[in-house]
């Protein structure tokens, strides 16, 4: 597991992993899209629009997951002085932002036929919008500091403080009585979703994870190269 | 005893500094009132509408105008090296940030607190709501001061884009706005909401010395 | 008292200096000489424990500086390259604030004498922002007398000063040394101040 904290080990591992990941993600995307467009049934209420779910839900999960991993890496970097955490944060923030943006756009496309508006001021939607703004602030901070040492530590502190938003996003549907439906899949109870819809959802989630990891590997590698002289 | 004296004279110094630049504080307040005027001009002088949304406007403008002076929070002391001198006199960076937060509360937020009654008259807010407004703003403004301390210490080395500091404060002040406007509009749940606000204050107050102290140290290291 | 052992500092990707050894005992004056950007200020910052050294260690009174930090701070006056006097206030206010903040037992007559020797006594009610750069620099040295500490750490104290003031500084340094004090200062050249140790960066 050392490749998760050590840049040179990570480079070695990335060389092995990148191509299989890319191929796997393409295959998974093909299967997943096939499933979600042709092999899954329409919802009896929502009709065909339910297929937006296969993009919306995985991207929302990944937006949260990316931020959670960034938080863990910030703690590692600040507390245990592992510079790989800073590299990871700089590299991965835009990926999280894109996932959040996909989540917001697909959600609003889904909302128009179902709720009648593009946007409602609902706790889930607002907190995801705030998550997106936090991602943007992280990216802008990365761009606007001149001194790198200050920049990466300040960004890590900001990520830690911003992580208070994560539980709010996750539990907003349980805490407040909102328009957004509560989570359909959770670990503790039996999922309230039909297996025929579950299959494409899970395949799409893995496809999203694979493509996310592949892009992250590329970005982390460039970030490592850009500061190579500092590390060696 | 020495330490206590130093704290007292730290505030004496802050008082002198702020009194010599009292026009800055007054400009903040003028900004606050001008924006109230502009709000009223833009939505029309209808009394019903104004009293309906008055509290929300008041809180939004208070937040915006208190973030205006954020740039000065640490910048002056950082640039002329006073921060370092104060640190060398036995104050840790975390403690400096606590002292500075209270100083910001005293010299920037309290003038707003005093000008709330006048704003209430202008915005047609009922007199019996004044107490709730005072209670929520005195806690909320301390939260804003703590957030301001964190964000301005983060952006000390950021010469290009200081507006980011205000954005950081505003994004974390969303819960403050929600609960403090909630206090005024739902008076029956005053106790529970003020407790939530108090809880937020304690959380922010605990984070503040750690985050700002770390950022101050970082900026001094690399300046 | 203060011992710096094999100190090296790296910032970002470049080494700033390597293997600096320095020891400061009462009555010593140490000068740090070097070109611009050779790391004089960085070394002073490392001594003040603002910077984490990459290698090496600093000791104060036999203990690691980190473990003994606030005791060290109780004995040190630092004058940086910035003017720490508050520009919006008058000289008098500045002196009052510092005097109270440092809890110094210096009396008004002594300050008056010091001001007179620095030739600042006419400007007592002027704002610091209106003074010239050299005059603010001289005002800075008043802190040395007010804080009344053992170790002086001065960053470029002699730049921007005229001949008379440099002579005055020389005298002050010698006085301080005879009172068992010690001084570290950085400068790109030495205008004839007696030093016990010279470090070239």
C-alpha cells in the first residue's frame, strides 16, 4: 500500500495500472450505457427520465467520495508530513469539481420534468451547490498563491474546514423534510430499488470510478513531474 | 500578572490604531446604510414587502459590510512586522488570533450592533423583534469574526486575489444566516435556535486558533 | 548561550545555506555577511524558530531551542527589515504603546535623552508616516533600549543610516557588550564595528 503515499512508488504503480484502467473503464461504460438505455425498464411513475439516474447518482457519490479522500489526504499531509497529500489535493480537486458539476446539471435536467423547475432551494441541492463552490475555491486558491509551500498547506487547511459540508450533504435528506428523495441504497437496510435498475447503476458507478481514477493518475503524474526537482 | 498587563496593552494598542483610523469604521457603516437605501429603491417603498423581507436584507447587508474590512484584519500588522514582535513577546500565534478576533468584534462588529436600531426603523421592522435581532447578531457577529480571522490569515500571502477571503467567509456563514434569520421569524423556537447558533460559535471558536495560528506561522515563515 | 550546530536550510527546491556553525556567549558580537539573497534573513528567522531547519539544530542555554522557546523569547529583541512603528500614530503614541507593551521600567527622562541623541526630539508629535525612511529606521532602535533584553537580533541595521548614526550604533553595540549582552546582526559590509565572530554566507 506504500504507493498511496510515496510519489515514486505511485509512479511505478501508475505505469502498470493506467492502461488496464482505461480499457476497463471504456468496456464498463459501453456495458453500462447499453444497460441503462436499452436493458433496464422504465419507471412506472417517471417513465424514461429515470435513466438520468445512471449518470446523476454515480457522479454525486463520486463528488462526495473525492472530497472525502481529499480530506483524508489533507490530514495525512498536515499531521504526518506526507507531501504526497499536497500533490493529490492539487491534482484531484478539478476532477471532484467536474463530478459535482455533472451531478448538478443532470439533477437539474431530471428536476425539470419531475418537479417542474430546474432548481429548488432544497437542502440537498443547496449543500451540493456549496460543495461545488468549495471545489472552485480550492482550484482558485491553487491558482492564486505565488509561494507553493504556503499554498499547499493553506489549501489543505481549507479542505479540512470545508469538510464540515460533507455530512450536511449526506444527511440533508434525512435531517430536513425535503423535495429530494432520501437515499435509495444504503448499507444498513435492504435497497429500495429493483435489481433490474440496480445492475446498470452499479456498473455505471464502477465505470465512473475507473475513469475518475484514470484521470487522477494522469493528473497526479503530471503534478509529480512538475515538482520532481523538489522531491529528489 | 505580566501576561495580563500585556493583554490589556494589546487592546490599548488596538484601540489607538482603530481610533486613529476611525473613518474606516465609519465608512463601513455608511456602506451598510447606503446599501439599505439601494435595496429599498430597487424593490420599491412598499411597507408590507419591506417588513416581510427586512430581516433577511438586514442580515445579508451586515454580513457583506463586515467582510469589507477583512483585508485589514492581519495585513497591516503582518506587513510592518508587529505580528512578529507581539509573538516574540510571549504570545503564541493561536492566542494572537483569539485576541485579534475579539478586537475585530469590538471595533468592527459592535458599531454595526449599535446601528441596528436605526436600520430597523428604516426597514420597518417591528420593535419587539429588536431583542431577537440583537441576540442573534451578537452571537452571529462573533462567528463572523472568527471566520474572518481564518480566511484573512489564509489569504495573507495571496496578493493576487483577495476577494477569495470574503468568499470563504460568506460560504461558511450560510448556516449562521439560516439560523439567525430563523430566530427572528420563528420566535416560538427561540431557545433551540439560539442554542444551535451558540454551538456553531463554539465550534468555530475552537477551530479558529488552530487554523489561523497555523496560517499566520506559515505566512511569517515564507514572507 | 546560543549555539547553532550544522544548520542547513532548503526552501522549495534549492539549498539556501549549508552547515552553519555559530555560538553566541555574553559580550559577543556576531556579524553575518553575504550578498543579497544569500540567506541572511533566513538564518535569522531560523534562529527565531520561525523556520524549520532541514538539518542541524539550535540550542539555547543547553536545551533545544524548541523546548525552551518562550524563555528564549524573553531574552531577545528582534528588529527586522520592516518599520514596525505604527504609521498612523505619532512618535509619542508609538513610544507609549511600546513602553507599556514591553512593560519596561525605563523612565521619560531616559527616553528623552535617547530621542535627543537620535535627533528625533523635534518630531515628537509628528506622525510616523511623515518621517523619512532613515528616521523611521532610527526610531526602530528605540525599541532596543525599551525592551532591555540580553540578545539583540538585528536584520540589516546599518542600511539607510548616515555616518553619524552608524557611529552612534557602534557606541550602542559596545555599551551593550560591556553589559554582558550579545548581538547578532546581518550586513553586507562591516563599517568598522568590532566583532568577535564573522560568518560568511
